[in-house]
C-alpha cells in the first residue's frame, strides 16, 4: 500500500518541495560562509547505487571494473553547495553515461554575482569557466600543473594574469608542505581564478580558501553514509528513483536549515561545529514518537533539533590529515601491506612559486 501511494504521488511534489527549500541559509553574518563579501560555494559530483531491476537498467548502467562489472547500476548526482553551511543551492542527477561536465551547466541557473565557486580539476574546461563567468559569479579552480597558461602580466604577490579560452584569469602556482609526526609531504598546486586583482584578493588567501572545497565531500558523506547508511536506494523504477533522490535531498536540506538556524542564534559559532548525526537522530526520534506534529502559533527557529545540536557542539575545526585510501576495493583480494588510517595533527606551509616565462 505504501509503495502504491508513492507511485500515485510521483516525483513532482518532491521536486517542488526541493525547489522551495534549496538555498544557502547563510546570512551576511554567518561565520565561515563568506570570504571578502563573496558567498563561498562548490560544485562536485558523486554516484549513488540503485536497485538492479530491469526497469532501472533501461536508464542506469553498471560500472565496468576488473571483475567484469559492478553488482548494481548507479546514477550520477551533482550538487551546488554553500561551503559554510553545507546547504544545497541546486542539484541535478541522471545516468552515469554522461559525465560531470555535462551536468554542471544545468546548475548555473543558481549562480549570480556575489558568489565564488570552488571546482576541482575535472571542471577546468574553458567552456564551463566561461559559462560560469557570464552569470556574474567568480571561479576558483585547480588545473594541472603542466597546463599551458601564457604569462601576460606578473603581479607582486607572485601570481600572473593569463587567459583561459576567452576569459581573463589569474594563475597561482604554489608549493604546499604538510608536516605531521610521521614526516613531511610536499606537493605542487596550480589554481586559476577570475578574481584578477591581486590587491583585493591576495593569492595566499585564495590558496587557503580553496581548502573549503572539501566541505562538499563532507556533504556527500552525510547524505550517502549518515542518512543512507551506505545502502542501495529502494525504488525499482526510474520514476521512483527520481522521487527518492528528491526526498533524500529534501531531508538533508531540512536538517541543514535547522542546524544553520540554531547556530545562527549564537554569535561567532561556526556551523561546522553542529553535529549532523545529532540532528538526524533527533529528527528520527521526533518522527517515531510523533512528537510536536502540530506546530504552535509562535515560530521557534531553534526547535528541538536545534536545542539538541547546541547542547553538544563539536570543538573548533583543527588541522588534521590522513592518507587517502580506497575503502571499497575493486579487487576481491586485500591490498598488500598495512594501510594507515590514523588522522594526524598537521601544520601547513605555503610558498608561492614564480612561473618561468615561456
């Protein structure tokens, strides 16, 4: 009966509800959401596994791998996230046969002046950067260190002006060293931005700002691991999957809005300190207990979820690092050697490099 009711409702009401709720939830005074008057956002994609049903296989495909193919088909999800609050500004999804750069232009409707978008190297395409620039938003994207970007004019902070397609950009080459108790690791990084004035937007601050891109990875962790628990979606038809994805995004967004409202009542409290797990478990308890179903006439922006979150705030963010490892190996055999999964306290040093003239 529940499955039949879901089919009668369809996906449209969930999509309308998501359109109503999506947004940054970041006021001018929200700690960590803004940088030099710009709302810090990021775009990235992920894949979500779906049931292996004949109907789903007509639209979604299985990944190829060394063992002959994955057990489940998958869909691709791309979101535009406000890094400070991890709220979703927009989202698109579809088959994995289309890549991330194919879906990304559909998110540009939610970009505007006063926004800076952080992107990884996969999105460093000329046409995409140009399309984002036409919306009035700014771009900070990592590119391959060997990519040819001619030096047009040098700046005093070590960056230089260049062109990426038809867009004037500023290039920052840097060397980043991370020191932990186990030793030091140094790597090169090249960033490209449409913020061309080195006086108003210093290179060292842009390098530090780019680390905020990882907030979108945390958002995906909360959606796929905390909410879904790593499970496969339930719907066995493409229409049902569309409804389920929008319902998942609505649930995530409602919790994030409640957390942002709660931390917003405390001066200088970063939304990063709010626990998503506490918010989710509190919401589940309220649904199971059917508590507070009928709202009072007085609007309480903090509410039960907010009070639980504020009662157990996490400590301020620390600089930590850990090696990136494959958690779901393609091979059925264990990796050779011991994998270090320890998180280490770290110190970071940044040196801006001067790119030689061609």
